């Protein structure tokens, strides 16, 4: 049975010929991750576009949707989940309010604070986007069995834990 080769194999093979003194195994892994990331980015952008959302809008709306009913978070909680600056978040909330995808409400526990709440239209769009996203990602992983997906997810989790801590 012939082994299939991809572009990374060709690149690494050329480097091995030119620099046999180096270990190219990191390049074999991370170049593929980088290439897959570009395919994933395109698939995600298309899923969001089809739901009339920008990627940054998805970040905010999906955080609210994942919070569960009543689909609301404080701006501080949104900051923690989206990892943007306070000024950027304020701008994003303003723009989402303008599109009627979220609304600001007084926090009943603290009248000086505000909560950001997902509107029905925002919920409809984020639900459509996550359905499209899951379908697109499943298609990208279509050549892998369920066991391969689970093994790959475990390996990637192990690798990412070192960065997330």
C-alpha cells in the first residue's frame, strides 16, 4: 500500500535534504496545524457570513447563548470570555445593540450595573451559525473516524493545556 504525501511532506523532505542536521518533526506537526487552521478559518467565516454575522459578533453572541437562559452576561463577563479590551467590548456591544442582536438592561442585583441580553433575533442568528459551523467542521473532519477524532482531540488538548495555564 503506497503512503500518501501532502505538501508538508514535500517541504520537510526538501529541508531534510538541505539540513539533515535538524529534527523537522515539529514542522511536520505544526505546519499541518497551520494549514488546517486556514481551512477552518475559511469554513468559520462562511458559516458566520451565511448567518449575517461577523466573527467578532459571533464571539459575543455565542458567549451570551452559552450562558443559558436568560442569555445575559455583564460586560465584565463578556470581556473575560472574549479576551478584548474594555473599550473594544463597549464598541462591540454598541454595534450589536444597533443591529438589535443584543440589548442592555439594568442589573436587578445592582442598579448601577448593566447586563447584556441576547435578543430573539440574536438567538436565531447564533443558533443558525452554530448549526452551520458544526456541519462545516464535521465536513473538514470527515476523513477521520470517531475514534481518530477523539484521539486527535485528546492530543490537541494535551498540547494546548501548556499554553492555557
